[in-house]
C-alpha cells in the first residue's frame, strides 16, 4: 500500500516543509474525525513530480492521499478511497476552498452508494499558502439526537477545523507522542476563556472520580482542581501550567501524573483559537493505571536495547583508541595516514550508536550528527591548510539503517574535499548543503579548490575512500553519486538518497 509520503512524492511537487505539515495533520486528524462524527479525506491538487504545472489542456484533478474514519459514528466511506482521483466538477468545494481560502460546505447532501453524505472542504494552510484540502464527509443515514455531548463535540470540531484553515492547527512543532495521547473517547473537557469547565464527557468524569473528585465538574476551574488531586507537587504544577498555557494559546504536550489515590492519568491540553480569537481550551484525559503496569516490562526491554547501543559505542571508541596508539608507534607516514582514516571511520559509526543509545524509536537526527562530524574532519585539516567547513539546509531525521552508511559517506566526501581540493598551506571553504523532499534527500558537498584532475573517473578511481563511498551509496543507500567540476572553480559531489521505503 502506498504511504502518504509516496503519494505526495509521486503526484505533487510539494516542498519538504509542506509534506511534514501534512504528515502532522494526518497524525492529529483522528481527533477531528471523532469530534465531527465524520470521515476525513485529504486531497491535494495533482501536479508533475517536479512541481511543474500540468499542461493547460489537462483537467485539474485531485488525488486522495490519506483517509480517516470516525470511531464515534458510522463511516461514509467503508471502502478505501486513498489513491483515488476526483475533479473540480465532481467536488467543486475543493477548488472553492483553495481559491477562497475558507471552509466551503455543500448546500444539499450528496448520495454516495445509496447513503446521503454531507461534504465540507477545509483548506489546509501552511506558510501562507493552501497546500491541500480536507474533505469532512458525514454519513446522514443514521439520525442523530442533538445531545449535549454531540453539540459540544461539533463545536470543538468547528473551532479546530477553522484553525486548520488559519494554519494554526496542528502546530509547527507537534509533540512526538500524539499517537499515545488521550483520544476523544477517553475523556474530554471543554474550558471557557477563564479556565472553567463548560462540558465534561462521562469518561472524563470517571477519570476525575478515580483521582478523588466525587462531584460534578461543570463550572469548576480545572487547573487548581487538578493540581489539588495530584500527589507529586512538581507533576501537579506541570499539569496545571499546561492547562493555563493552553488557555493562553500555547499547545501542550502529553503529560502523565499520578493522583493521591494512585490512579495514573494522561492529560493533553489544546488551545481553541478559531480565527485568532480566544475560545477557551480543550483538555483530553485518560485513565492509564492498568496500562502502566503492563508497560513496565516493555520499558525494561527498551532500556536493554539502548544499553546495547551504548556498549557498542564504547567498544568502537576503544577500537579507535587502540588504532591511535598504534599510529603513534608507527614510523611509516603511509601507515599513519591509513590508521588515521580508520580511526575517523570507526568514530563516525560510534557517533551513530551514541545517538541510538538515547533514542527511543531507532531514528537519528542527522543534522546533529553532521554537526559533530564537521569539527572532527576540520581538525584534520588544520595542520596542512586553512579550510572552513560549513553546513546549510536541513538533513532531517532518518531511520537507523540509513543513518550509519549515510554518515560514513558524508564523512568520506567532506574529508576528501578537505584533503585533496587545496594545496598545503592554502585556504578555502567546503559547504555541505542538504535539500529534503518527500521522496529524496539531496546533498551537495562543494569546495572552491583546484578541481578534479584531468581524466578523472569516479568508476575507475583507486582511492579507498571513494571506493567505500561508491559501495555504500549503491548497496546500502540505493542512491546515486557523481563528482563534477564547478562552473568557476572547485568540485561538487552530488549525492541523492531515496527516502521512500519502497524498493
């Protein structure tokens, strides 16, 4: 099955930032679907993969790249809609939402497979532009009683959908734990602008009853009440502060606390500011007392894996230290240089394991690693030349199996530029720039040195470093590498690595 990133890479030319924002929307939109009692479809205008517009004669089409169904009501789409297409004639609200940058709703329901469905188009704004459209599609076949719960849910959904159109929800820096945060059905409270509860779902009432609050919640200021029920004073202050911050417009990450009665409860507070105007806050809560008991065994396993990475890192550092010791006792310049290169390669792998020893999901922040690699390579060049190495762009986060060969390749390319592009005693600059999209990570290592020698061929080179690079790029990264002269002076190493999981 095609993933969201695959479909965006194949059918659109969206930037990496826009793709990340749409992934954040999809990570959060189950909340919207449950509050709306409706399906959500994510539509993007189809363009050429390089971002160029389609020919003028081509009919403007929209492709569905993701789909969510509600857990609180019947679905309007029992079948899979992902990867299907529609046109502006069939769904005119999509075009209107993009052109008018507002939520557009059909006046009359549309019959779909014998079911009446009401559709609304919600523009998804990012960076001042509409990059996609959410279609909220409600199954009207089952009559719904306008209960207090449904009225409260739909009111919150309307505020959040307007914030999606405004570009203020989801936030640009979402919490990494949205998948384990409380859901709508776990417990929901709506607060007014003063922090008092105006609605509490039955499960939210049950969670607070287990924490020790026996009476109703409506009309009670939630932050001081929650603070009084939590055992640890630091946790109590943090939870209360998260609620207050949400009222002030600041999104809150998931927070867990244990009450004086021993109940473990998850909290998450979200600001409600449709159209930029304060409308209170949404607080989700979930009783996880039994879940935490089962999680302790899994935490022990995760700790073991991180300890293994830590020990591998220590062992690699020991190997590097032994190689340095051997280098000091060696008189041959060629042997010293070979041992120094081996030390650098072992150290690069050790950096990856050091990062994994603190990671919980086997993923690596490549920008942080490159920032560590650059000073190590720069130190090697100090004695012979004055070369400055700098980084631009964002590498992003990659999987562990990609991080190790990629860091090795970058280390070799930077080292190759520092050592061979500049004569001894000269000065220059090496720039490492990265550009990331839904499909590719493109890296350019450019120097302003003396350029490639005449007749140079990457395929026929005898240098061990470039042979290692070619092997890693072709066999491990499944990417491409080329070396070329710069238009004025110097050399460029162009590396392209696919980010899609499909081979």
